[in-house]
């Protein structure tokens, strides 16, 4: 077989493998809890309607008791467990949240003096070893995040990978979906299929090059 033919076949197989990776999914491939949605500029009274949503992309539940949320002014402790591939919502006020969404957050109240500034603020999530786990900022809360803003709507994570930039986020243009979202996991079959084709790509290239040496 001519080397050009081998290269063509391997290229086609590689492209087919790549095409098998689904692109329509907003998946989180990380192994750490991430902040996925925030309502900081609420449609009504901010002091009773703000909330923060977390997502656990791993295959195991994660106990976030004594993890800490810090804004520009104060901190509060989280209490609870995030199921595998599940969400956790911390609301500033039980009734205010219920009146907006018709159900309760996983954790309500106890925010101390944490209040999410409408013209800029930042949230850092720390685990119980005080290690920073995730971070988000908006408007004037951090100059590098100033492009992210919303009014009466949530900001939400859109990017499949966590690059720790405002580019991972957008204005949802709605009051959001606390406790749910589109962060689904890439189906295993297409990934396996893609992997098989990438492996085939490697084998055929190797065989092709060996053949050429003879
Ligand atoms: Ca606010
Ligand atoms: Ca604040
Ligand atoms: Ca959500």
C-alpha cells in the first residue's frame, strides 16, 4: 500500500473518530466541585432572593460541610452533601427563594454579612482545608471578570471546561434553574468509539511507517 494511501486512510479514521465526540453537550469533565450559577442581581429584593449553585461533576458524593463561601466582605459555612453529578443550592433566605421558584434550596440563610453586590462582587469557594476550589466574579468585583454582568437574571457557567475566566460564563437572561442545569456527562459510548478510532489511527500510522521502512 502506498504511503499516501495509508495517510489518507488514517486521516479519515482520525476525522471520523473526532466527529464521534458529541459537541452538543455542556459537559463538565472536571474532578472538582464548581460554581455553576449565581443570582446576584435579583428581580425583587436582593437581601432575600440571592443564591449560589454548585455542581459536583464527579462520580462520588462530596460532603461540603464546613466548606466556605467568601465574598468581598464576609464568609459563611456550607452544610450538606452534593450527590454525584448533582447540584447544591445555597440561598440567602428560605422564603424569598421559595417565593421565586416554588421549592426550597438545599441550604437557606446563615449567610452572615455575605451579600452579592449588583455592580460587582466575587465569590470564592474553599474546601474544609481552606483550599480554593472555585471562583467567580462579575462587573466591578474583579477587573478581569468585568465583562460578566446580568440584571434581574442569573449568570451561569456554559463552558465544558473550567478555565477560571469570565469566558466560561454568560448571562442566562432568565431567573435561572437553581438545582438543575445542562451540565450532563458525555455519554460513555461515543467517547469509547472516539478512543477506538484514535487508537486505530495510531496503530495504522505505526504499521504504515514500519511498512515504509522495509
Ligand atoms: Ca445583589
Ligand atoms: Ca458582597
Ligand atoms: Ca442551574
